[in-house]
């Protein structure tokens, strides 16, 4: 999925830079790579959203099971 997004964004950026009349500089090259990286990260997050939600639910359950230090101190009295 991420590879497909990178290819599509790369083609769109290539088309943009091809149509642009100004020459491509190193700065614009790195900006293009940065845009591709951002879109790949977003696509990766969308493709793993179920795992992220499941981890959040399991973490909340584990957090609710843990005993607070204050509770331990009050039980020993």
C-alpha cells in the first residue's frame, strides 16, 4: 500500500516539476522527498488503524488493572 502511494505521489510530483518552468534545485528535490515521506506515513497510519485502536484498548485495560502505589500504602495500615 505504501509503495503504491509513494509511486502515485512521485508521479504527481514529477509531473509538477516537469511542467514547472524554473529549474529544479536541491532544495525543491528535498521538499519533494519530504512530501512523499509524509504521504507514506499517513497511508501507513490508515492501513494500520485497526492495530492502533486495538493497542489503545488493551493499554487502557492494562492501565485499569494496575494497582496504584497510593492504594498499596493505604492497605498496609
